[in-house]
């Protein structure tokens, strides 16, 4: 079941063969936000690539949730600095 811009987390987890608890933990840690509708949780389609990145960090590289959180914050800072640099150059 999906709505216009999101997918049911159970469908996403089944597709990637990951646990729903992993996705909910990402949400609990504030790494992205799940939407709640009709007694079900959904992942916004815009968050799917981010979910894939976190999934690879955790399952392929064996990085724990704290490490994923640190990496996420560092990448956000890099993106902000790059945007600021582009603005200053332009």
C-alpha cells in the first residue's frame, strides 16, 4: 500500500530484506521522518535514497546506529559548507 509520495515501511523493508525495527530506529534517531497514517508508517519517496545509504552503512559496512548518526551529521555539515562556498564564489 502506498499513497502518492510514500511507501509503507513493511513494503520497503520486504523489498530490501531489512528489518522494520532498523527503519524505525532511524526515525527515532531523527535521521529521517516517517509519516503515520491509517495506523501505518510510511517512508516518503524522497527519503528512499537516504534509507538505502543508511542500509548500506549498517548492513554492508557493519556501522552501528551511533556511527550512522555521526556520518549523517558530518555529511550535512559538508553539504552546508559546499553551498556556502558556492554562494561566496557566485
